[in-house]
C-alpha cells in the first residue's frame, strides 16, 4: 500500500527550485483522538510544496481527509471534512545541527532512502487541532426536542435556590 504521506525527494536536495506535489491514497493508520479521527483506509489528499534548503527539504503541505466520530453529548455519528496544514523540515544529514543542545530538544526528521514521511507531522497536527470532545456542529437533536441538558437537577427551578455552600455566609448580611 502506498502511503499518501511519503514523498520521493530523489535529486531534490541538490536542486534549487521548489516542486509542487500532490498525493492521495488511503490513510495507513487511524489518526486522531478517541471520539473523532481520520479512520484507517479513508482517502487522504496531500498538496505539498517541497523546497530544497541546502542539506534538507522543507515540506509545506495541506492535508485533507474525512473525519469520522461521535458527538460526546448525544453519540450521533459525525461526518466532517478535515483540513490540516503541515510545515516540516527534513534533513539528509544526521549532524545537521552541531553544538551544545539540551537533551530534550526535538530530533529533526531525516530523509530516509530519498523519501520524506510526513505521517508523524500529520498525526501531531491532527491530534492538536481536533476537538477532544466533539459535538454536533449545529447542536444536538436532543436540544431541539426540548430534552434538558444533563445538569444534575431534575424538575426544579434553579433560579431561586441559594447555593448551599454559601449558607454559612448569611449571618454576615
């Protein structure tokens, strides 16, 4: 299976002109949060500009894929289109950055076998930008049907009730 996240950069590192590439194909893995994600096998489209930068390649890409999940309020299925922007530098040299660096610095991804794989960058971007608790975009059907939101109080008017946690302060009024 060809991954839509892997670009062949043979000869591009030693070139001087950027190249625009388009790839599409099935997602090799499920990417996203527990309640909403790009499911494995869904068609993913990637439009990328590959720019050679001396000892590496800058990948500036727009990734589009269908998102599948469930609303956390009503558990209705969610079907949305997701669009994510990726900007990642790949080096062809393991010693690109030399000097005294901290131990917890990010490793710069490398070009392996004249290919760059943006899957980890896509996974990070999707994980950061998808909602952790997705809900229906136009509101849940329960809200329209007059079903109250689960607030812990059933059949009571909360407007006139004092908060019992503040009851001890009444003596100071």
